[in-house]
């Protein structure tokens, strides 16, 4: 392979749209395999995998190792990003945080409310109320990256802030509403591990190794406790040393975040999408989308997110508590609201928690149909809104090749993936 090909590959992977493109490829691959008539897809995901020492062992199907194990690393990255944003980033400024907070609250309440109204009376279906409340930051930012300079940088920052707060809300929802019967012994062991992590942090230990060892023990304890195991990743992130504003870029938290980032966006998330997005759609009638669970999810993502995020932003601005970022108008905010309806990864994850092992109807297929439909429609709507120019904008655009010289739109330099998503 020549150097030019290698360099082009590196440039493609560093493009901020790369995570979204990979997720889309993984989703299409999962749908193709699930509808190709092969038997190995489902059999592979149900293959039991055992990790143990002597009589002590953890045995789970491969799908649960992905959802409970690999996704714990994803939540560790989310925890590190949340910590950085709250301490040093956009969420550290109270004036700047009000707008995304209102947008995120609206983007959770309205979609969830739509789902609950449609599924009222079915206690099993109501477990999925949080599915349309999620936003997939990688997919949404990937769409914005494809639009390039037609989207102001301030809008990308606002979307990132809303999605980060959305992730924080998802973490709280998972901890509070998707916790099974608790094991006090396992919770006690988890508490000992948390105390150990606290002591490491207080004593200024900067080596990552001890944190990882205690974090692994914490994950096992949380897995056995009845609390979802992925929350161990968030808890671990809270104790990784961050330094201060001047030293953060050389801190263990910064190094771990940037070390994990490519593994998560190029490995864990595509694997998760491939394992969870495979829906057997052949033979399904369009009327299935009108069933309460998929309809509630699709409308929650596509309609609820647009109404919720936009109205939350409007209330924050019109009340005088916040103001729109520079070069961001209400059309851009509405386009962002539509993109927030791309739930995908986090929606699939919450769906796997909402309907796993429950008695009664099996909504595992229904929820994925709703998630894929709502996310697809939201992406199309967001692209349409953000690329459509008003008559005023078209009139103000300098013509190409006029007497003052040919017009050339100035484009910002492409940013690396880590700068946009991290």
C-alpha cells in the first residue's frame, strides 16, 4: 500500500464525520445480515462466553458481554468527557450552560411524554419511556460535519453541549429506573472499591494502572449488584485525576480520554451497532410501525425532539436567561432540534435495558424498528432544514465571477475528530 493511500486513509479516519459513517455502515451490515437468511448472526450473539478463575466465573452470551462489558468502556469515556466539560469546558460557564440545559430538558420531557401517552395502559411497554429521550452524539455530529461550513461552529458546540447533558440524564435514568433487585453484599464490595479509588485520587496517584485494576473490580461488583454494570465506567471516571485548567492537558484523565477515544468510536460503537441493530424486516408489514411501541419511539424521536429541544431553547432565550450563540438563528436551532432526534446508540442501549428478560410481550424488535425509523427521519429533516437557504440569504450571497473577482467561500480548516467529539 503506497504512502498516498495510507495518508488518505488516515485523513478519512480523522474526519469528524467518520464515527457517524462507521455507525451507519455497521447498521446497514447488521440489517443485511439479519435479513439474508443466514443463521450465524443470532447464533453468534447468543454464544456463551465464560471468564473465570477456579470456581468463580462470569458466564454471559456474547451480546451481553458487548452491552455490559464493552459499553462500560463507552460510559467511562462519557464520564471523562462530562467531567472535562463541567470543570473546564462549555458547561463550566453558568451563562453558557443555561441554553443547553433548557434544550436538553425539553428534549427529554416531550419525547418521553409522547411515548407514555401512546403506550398508556401497557405496563411492559411503559418500561421503554426513556428510549426516545436519547441523542446519539456521534451520529448527530457526523451529520453536521458532512454539512461542513454551511453550519456555524457555534451550532456544533451547542449540539455537543446538549448531547453531553443528554448523556448525563441517560446515566441518571439508567441508575434510577433500570436497576434490578439489589445485592447488598455486591453493593458493599463496590463501595469498598469506590473508597479505594477515592484514596488513590486523594493521595495524588497519577499512574493509570491502579485505577484500572480497582475499576475492573468495581465493574464486577456492580455487575453482580443489580445496578447496570456500565455505570461502573462513569464512577471510575469521577476519580481519574484531571489537574487544573493549566495542567489538564497532561493529566491522567486527559491521557485516558484521548487513548480511549479511537477505540470507542472506531471499535466499540460500531460493534455495538452491528450487534443490536439487526432487525429482521423481511415479511414485516408497514402497519407494524403503527403499533404503540415503535410508533411512540418514532414520534418521540422525530416529533418530540423537535418540539422539546426547540421550545426549551425558545423559553430560555425569551425569558432572558440565555441568548443564542453568535451566527446561530432560530432556523439553525430548529435544525439542531431535528438532529437531536437521532437517538440510535443510546436509544438502542436503553431499549435493551427496558425490555430485557421481562415477562409478557417481547418488544425487542418493535423498539429497534421505532429507533431506526425515528433516527432516519430526524437525520433527513435536520439536513433539509440546515441546508435550505432563505430568500434573503440567497439574495445576499455574492455571485460567482462578479466584477470584483470570483467569489470563493472561506472554509474553516478541518478539525480533528478528537477536537469535535471529545
